[in-house]
C-alpha cells in the first residue's frame, strides 16, 4: 500500500496519489507493479515448476526510450532474442528539472533557444522540449504519393544539454535546493535568489498520465474520510482468529494426530 500522506500533510486516495518531488512527480505502487508485470510479460518465458506452478523469467535489463514500457513499440523492442544495446546513464543525486519547466537548449541547431519540457524519461536522463531539437521522417512515401513528413522531438540530456531558465530575467541559471522558514523544500536560482516553483504540469500529472484536475472519483476509489479512520485495534490473536471472531465463529485449533505403537 502506498503511503497515505504526501508533502503538505494532505490525505489522498489509494486509487491515485498526488505529486512529490521524485523526478516524475508521481508515485503509487499499483502502477509500478503493473509496469513490472508488463515488462516481464514482454520479455519473459513461462515454464512449469513442480510444487510452485507456472513461473516466468524475463530479461533483467529493460531498454528505455521515448516509448513507455506498456506500449506496443517498447514491448517489440524488448522481446526475447532482440539485442538490447548497453546504455550508460550518469547518476543524478537529485532531480532539478521537471515536466513543464522552461529550459534553454545548449547543443544542436536550436542552441540558445528556449522552450517547455513536454515529457521526460528519467531512466535515461532524457527530456523532450516542445518544438526544438527536431527530427523529420517521411511516412508512406512512394513513387506515386509524396507521403507525410512527420516531425518529432529528439531527446536531450538534462545533465548537459539543457539548462533551467530563471523566470525573473528569462536567462539560464543554476539552481539549488533550500528550505523555507515553514520547512518546505524549494528550488532557488543561484544568480538571482528567486524561488522557482515546481510546474503545475508536473504536479497535476500522475504516472499513468492521468490529469488530476480532470480525473473524476469513481465508486471504487477510497475517500479521504475513510483513509483518516483509525480502524486498527491491537488484539492478542492471529489474523485468522480475528476474522473468525468478527464473523461469529469459534476458533477451534486443529490438533495433530498422534499414534501409539
């Protein structure tokens, strides 16, 4: 079960969990388990083992790209037998750039231009800036039809190929994490000292790309009132005994048979 509290001591439902400063801005355990199952299903081989049943073994390393792990394109790239290139990723101690931030491109044809980050791939330290660092590809092109020219953003490294823009003067700046008097962790521009807030686009998007302001609570979602109830009562009995007592059954321990010779 995911934690019931997010920063700011706000209760959230079990079906969805609000944003935290964890790189992607969202974290709830059921979605992580779903993605792991999809990855195992795509790369794994199922076999039967006595006394255990069916077991699936999959590839330990997943090749991450702009396609999400649960999409068909990502599953096709990571099937068993396909070669997965080795990828070296520079570890980041703490994420400083998030989806929705305004950044300046430091490499390529669009060097010096500014744009907004529309998506990120934290496993590769990638970010995609809207309308910048583009690649063009023809689709359905032959002798009779000119086809369609598809435009697509190429990934940029958040460590060395983009830098955050200070909203105070619209110039690139380095940032550092600090704490306010209320104990809230914020990003601060090193040059101007201005607090750079976390983008609303990052805070309002969950890991399955559901928008918080659009999502409607259904009957199966756990309400905040139910989450705040203290329902645990310590007892000197096991879980099975507690269930039997609540249903009006008397617990009768099963004694092991003994044999005399």
